[in-house]
C-alpha cells in the first residue's frame, strides 16, 4: 500500500516522537508498504544512517532561521504547519496514497483537512496520537490557564478524527475513546524496540573505557529529552541527594538540549559524579545504555505519552527506577523499582539497587526478556492490519 505519513516536526531528531515515527515507518516498509514522510524543512537525513527507501519530503525553507529541534510548542510552528498542509496536499494529489497516517494532533488535523479537500479520492486517515496536546503545552509552561479550555475543545475535536486511531500508551486510551463516535475505532500501539541493535561486540568494561568511566563505579543512566516536562528537575535533585549518601555512584546523562544539564553540573560542582553527552545520536543509544547498571525514567507529566526510553532501557538489560504509574508497571512488571513521585523517591530507588546489586541484575534480566514482546515488527503488523481494515 502507499502510505503518506505526516510528521509535523523537524524529522529526524534524536528523541522519542521521532523514534516512533521512524521505527513505525521502517517496520511498515519491511512489510512491503511504500512510505513517504512529509515533514519540516530541517532534520537529520535518515538515509545517511540506515538503508531505506523511505521518501522524506520537506516543506520549503521560507523560515530559514527556524532551527529548533527540541520538543515543545512554538508559535512559528503555525506557519510551518500551514506550509505542511500545502506539501501534504501536493503529495496526496500526485502520489495518490491509500492511507494518510497523521502523527501528533497537528498531523491528524492536517490529514483531516487534506482528506476533506480531496474527498473524491476517498483516502483513509489513521490518527496516531502520542499524548495529550493540552497536557504537552502545559508541561512546557507554554499555555496560560485562561486559554486552556479553548485548546481542550480543539484537542477533543481532533481526538474524534480519523477512520481509525492509535495511541502510544494505555493511559491515553480512555481519553481518545471518549471523544469518538465509534468507541472501537481506537487501539493501543505501543512503542517498540530492536533487540538486535543491543547485541554489541564490546562488553560493559570496554564501553566504560571509551567514556572514561571507572569500572568500579555504580553507573546510573538517563537518556532522553533534557527539558523540564521529561522530569529532569526530579532527576537533578535526586543526583544531589544520591551522591551525598554514596560517592561511588556515577550518573551518565544523554540527550538534548544540554544547557539545563550542563548548568546544573557546573553550578553544583558535580563534574566528578556526572557526565553529560549531548547530542546523543539515536543510533548510538544501545552502547550508551549498556554502560550502566541502573536506568531512570523520571517523567511524571500529564501528557499521557508512552516512554520509548523505557524499552531501550529494558533492551539493555537494566532495572528501571520510575514513578508508580500504570504505564510503567505495564511495561516493566517485576523489572522496575516503583517509587513515590519525588526526587526523594528516585534517590531511594537508586540507593536500594546500588546496595542490592544481585536484585538489580535479576530485574534487568527480567526486563531483557520482557523487551522481546515489545518489537516494532509486532507494532507494524497491527498498524498494517488497521490499514487493510479501513481500506
């Protein structure tokens, strides 16, 4: 089938939203589908990193000064999305896709408009919701309370769109179902992982030598967005509390943008205990995670997003310290240390696993086994079935 994917974002960047878009597309391509991705004018060239026939088509560079790659709202995205409507309309007219697959709320709305403009083509729309639009804006501190009600109305309308909808987390399922006439036209399609990429030639000690981390340190890793709505405030506070109680614990932090993390390390004189790697190439992520003994996911926002980093932690065979949320328990089972939503809770989890290394190893082994059931191949097969169902 011909699939036109709408990615209203600077695709590809090394973060969760883009990883879901890319890995879904790659897995769908392996099932024989022809994939075109319409996106912004900036982003990494995926063909330089991997072998694929995915056709990435970009809007014109009229906003040549716009170079923001990190997550978060920006008023200039309104202009970019208007330009993206034009691009998607052109591609839908010329390529005649069977399915438009819209990512994020903006992508779904663009897909809906193009679907209605070209109504005689009878193109089907699959909506791929990564989280809550309003929750994301609030978590970035971008939305004032007086306007929240308006965006909630807009979000609910977009939630109702598409011939079928998929959501990336269990936590978002009820919200999307509630907005739709056909309550059965929504399905959870979880983020996946590629276990083969974690079969590394180097062992943990060799990987640590490359990063100049002493072999006897207990290493805690965080790899993901370094912005407030990812929970890094909890993480930073937990680092301070942890190293005061155990000076043998070392923190490895990877992601972007790095200014929050670098400033935190410098101001608190934590250079001996923290290494910041930024930017962290997504394709180097397996080696980066495999350096560690324990991983952290400090996200506690109301965005209802999935946690792709969780699956990468699991694939690396790491136990995960995270907050006690349904989504986290569904992923990790016995492989997580579930704590109170606070820096103190994260600290307690890190110190406990550092003091109980055998239990940490068992949890990590359990996670590695569980990761096998969360593959991008499985996710793509479910999406492919949806395509055929609506078409």
